[in-house]
């Protein structure tokens, strides 16, 4: 009698064990599914939210400054030229500059780009004029350089000149071309004919 | 016929074992069904939800809405001529002009005006634009809104910066 009871118990235990094993498969799959779904979801949400995190925008180093030291607007018919001497009066070296002129009196903005009219070859990079090489800041603090621009097509009418310095700066390990809009300088110009 | 103490023959146990084995198939099928159902439901919800949320457009690895804050440009308007200079480091792909006429607004893209030669690639760093735009008589204000181009999962996409990033010009 006692043996029969023990056998029954044993059988019951075996059955339970088998059933428990079978249930175990579904739990493991459930966990795997849950974990993988949550990992995939978190990756997707992270990728999406990452784009909303504000990052430092490339800004020109504070203390960058240039000065138009000398302007000569030669209006001689056969030699209509604009000669500029630009001095770096800031704390950092400068790569180049954007140059815009205006031919209308009272116009707020100078919108004529004369960078392509620079007479010295190899000094043009895109729509900016460069001081030295194409990938370095060629004008050191305290130094100055003179440029000539052929302005014959504007017929003695230029009234204003605007210059925005540019720099090559390291941004996140990459060298980037930066426009220094805060260091913009402008000057009114009047045409003169030498020996008159 | 061999019978045990309970009087049950071998066939009885074999049948029982067989029926137990057949019952054992059901949890596996249920699991497979459950997984398949969950996957199908998730994909249906995902497809529905994707259509609900707006598509993310990025520029320089940043959401384009944040890039609008970095756009720097100067603009002026005098005797029918609109002047724009990109003084910042973000290229301006296009310009939208929101013209106000006594409380009414009309928005036009710059290329919609006749005789305008807007650069195809937009205004890069240091780029300038000058062109005559015919505004309706009675227009008292123009808001110049920059349009940027970014990348999305569907390729290149333009984005018009919101009003606070625009420049207001009085006529």
C-alpha cells in the first residue's frame, strides 16, 4: 500500500516536472522577445531623440578682427582698380575674407561680390579671397596684406565696401571653413584720379 | 494478456503516453501563434504610428528645426530691390517671402517672382543675392524666411524656418 502511494507520488512529480519544463520554453521565449523588443525600441527612440539635442554650432573664435587699413579706389579710365590693405588687429590668425561692394548711395547692404575680380592669382577660394594657403590661416595677428581688385565693370560708382573675415577652425576633429560675421567691417569709398 | 496489479494492460499505458505527447504539441503551437500575432500587431501599430508622427529632417546631424537658430543673414529692401547676404555658416537653400497687406498674408517662394535669378544651390557662406520683386500695392511688411535643405529617410527635403527666424522688412 505504502509502495503504491510512493509510486503515485513519483509519477505525479515526473508529470509536474515534464509540464514545468514545457512551460519553461515559453517563458524563455517571452523574455527574449521582451528584451529584444525593448532594445530595438530604445535604439529607435535614442536615434530620434539624439537629433533634438542642441550641439555647439561652429562659431568664429572670439577676438577675431580685421581692419581696412588703407583703401585706394583708382578711377583712371585705363586702370580702374580698388586697392585694399587689410590688417589683422585681432588675437587669432585669419584665413581670408568675403568682399562685397555697393554701387548705390544709401543702400543698406553691399551685395556685389567682387572676390572673383582679385588680380593676384591663386588667392581665390570659392567666393572668398585668401591670405595664404587654401587650408591655413595665412594672416597672423598684427600682419597686413594688400590686394587689388579690377572694378572696371562698375564704372566709378562704388560707394561702400564690406568685409567679413573667415577662418579655418577645428570643429569636432575636422577642419572647417568658418565665416566670422561678428567681425564684419565696412567702409565708405570715393573714387579718386591720381595726379589731380 | 499481461496485466499489472491494477489490472491495466500495456496498451492502456501506451495509449495514455501517446495522448499526453499529443497534448504536448499545443503549448508550442500557442507560443508560435502568440509570437506571430505579437509581431503582426507590432508591425501594424508601427506602420500606423509612423504615418502619424512627422518625418525627422536633419542637417549636420541635428534636427533641422534647431539648425534654423544658427542661420545668419542680412536683408534689405529698397525701391523694389530685395538684397540678401548670407553672413553665417549655414547655407540658405531658398527664401520664402511672407507679404503682409493690412492683416492679410500671402507667402511666395523667391523663385516664383518673374525674372529672379536665385542660385540653384542656394546662398552659401558669404553668398549674396539682389533682385527685383514685384510686391502688390498696399503691401506694408515683408518677412523674409530662410528655407533650408536637409536629409530624411526619403532623401533630401526642404524645411521652411518658422516665423521667429525670419527678418522683417518695412515697405
